[in-house]
C-alpha cells in the first residue's frame, strides 16, 4: 500500500508562474511532512517542512498548505524560476524515535524561461 | 558541517556480479538510512540503522542484499549477486533527532548500472 501519493508526475510552468504539487497520505499518525528538492546527480535536500498543528507554512517563495481533514498537503512555488527546475518529493513520517520517511513518487518540474 | 559522503559515485557491473557501496554519515548522527531510488520513482527505504543496530530492514531483499554499520559510524551496502532490476541510485542518508530533529540529510548517491 502506497502511504503517500503525489501528483502530477511532471509539470511545466512558465517563468514567473505558480507551480503547485499535491500529496495525499493515508496514515493519520503521520505528523511531519517535508518536501525535498532533488537536482540531477544530487541527493534530495530538504526544502520546507510542516507539522499538522498549522495549516500553512511559508519560506520565501515556497509555501506548504496542509489540510488535515482531507489528509492532503501541497507545495506552492510562487514566481517560479528556471533554477527551480528539479524533481520534488513529498514525504511523511511519525514523530517517533524511528524517523522513518515515506516518500511520494516525485514531480519533475520544468520552468520555462 | 561536512555532508554525507558516498562512494563510488558510479558503478557498472554485469549481472550476477557483486558490488559494495560505502557511506559516511554526518558526524554525530545516530541514524543511518539506505534508500534505493529507481529512475522516475521516490526513494524506497532498504534499511535503517540506529547506531550500529538495525531498526528496519523490512524492504531489504535479504537473499541478495546485506548491510552493516560497524562501530555505529560508516556503513556498507552489498549486493551479491546483482540482478538487472537492481539498476538504480543508492542513496545514503543520516539524521539526528537530538541535533536537527527529523530532517534527513542525503548523500549524492551511487548510480548502479547492471548489464
């Protein structure tokens, strides 16, 4: 059973536009939701993360929106830039000592200049 | 702070051969993870260590994959014998709940091609 489902698989956005990537999770025990950014040939790097006690978290041009009742969360990239072109992964975990992450399948973002 | 180190970066082998990957986590990180990332998919956890003990190896194909973390620091992941479907990027990550909470830090990965 896939614990975290991510969509779309790929996304093309014009420079200056808004990129939106969605994730849905199954396990209501999850309470930590990070987004990772991965460039070709590199490992994933943490972009932004949220806990379920807030509905939104913003860091610069990146915002996570969280809907606990729907078990969904999304990443919004405002004023998208060509340098944002990468693969984005959502993940979910429980805040326990095991810190096991369940990753989505990834979204390849291409921002056209 | 030095990041997670992995070697080699690339490896090409024939099927049925053996291969080993090495990972050195961030200093002080007690938890170490090995992930398999097949092209176009998200990372899949193979094995998780807490210090030198295994916490989760439920997704590790134990008939061909093995991993160890001696002395609770660096780790090796071995595949013996390799199959075509093992072609993937193998990512190592580390974390410390004490130092940086739940963030996992990833190395650059080892890209394995099995011919």
